[in-house]
C-alpha cells in the first residue's frame, strides 16, 4: 500500500539521487545541492516557514503486519488531551466511518507519540481517514491500497535531512540547524520531496516505499 498523501516534515532531504533521477546514490555533504536555485523555491520557503517548520503533529502512514493493516503515528501536545484515534471510511464524506483507537506514550519534551493500527482493509480500494490531534480532527485525507497478490516496492536510503548544514546558498546565507526555521532541513527537504515526486512519476504502480534511513542528520539532542 502507498499513501496518496505524502507527509512533508523536517525529516526529509536531497542527499540521495535515485535511478529515476540519475542512477547514483549520494549521502555525503560534498554532494550538496542548493535548492534555492530551483523552480518553486519561494513558494516552498513560505510553506516551510508558515506550516512545516512549526508543525510537529503531521501523521505518518506505514504498512501494517499484513496487507489488511495500516499503521498511523503522529505527535500531539503533552497536555492531557491526546486522542490516539483514526476514523476510516470508503468515501470522502466519511459516512459510516469506523473509529480505531490506539495508544499514546511520552515522546520528546512537550509531546506524546500516538499510534493506531487500522485493520480490515481490502485490496485496490481508496480509503479516506481523519486522525485526531489533541482531541480535534485533522483534515480528511486518503490512501489507496494495491493488490494483495503481488507488490512492487521503491527502495530508498540516506536522505539525511540537515546534512547541508554549513553550506552557502545562492541567496548569500549559510545553512543552519539551530533555529526553529532550520534552513538546512528546509533546503534538503525541498530537494528530497522533488526526488520522491520524480521517482513516483516514473513508478506509479509501486505498492509502498521502503527507506533504509538515515532519515535525518541531527537528532533531538543535536548530535
């Protein structure tokens, strides 16, 4: 299964170039790519500043223990209002939606991790879902299941979001990872998003994406 809605987060980068975009795999800073020279950069920078860099509560979908299951995971504020729930339906109006409840456990400072497993999924079906953040429903999104008899996966690795720290851009600034804006992650996430878009455009029939990591180049403790 592959989600139709990919999540943009500060954990994505360009340190890798896949076969669909050139055939070589790079994970070292020496292969840094300056995203500020690419088309659409201004719109991405605005989106990052207003939404992505400040939103730690985006949901991630991953395949479950078998083809009938999907795992959902997301942060919510550690204020006693965590709601580890996901509603799933086969229509965008969410008519007759089924509610699934999971668990919430402490995560990084100020946040809980919520995780829910949805089951009973059928092959080749478009599902709509709503996950709950701090008691409030997020916007309706969707994912499409593929065949349960055979599958095709897209294998990626070493995005290393944030690896461009210290590099100069065409705008005359030096990329950093100390501020809330985290310009190194912003730079790498933009190009990694483009890489995934190209890969998916060339492989529209994949069932899911498997990433070997490393997803980021800096953890919560700054190492």
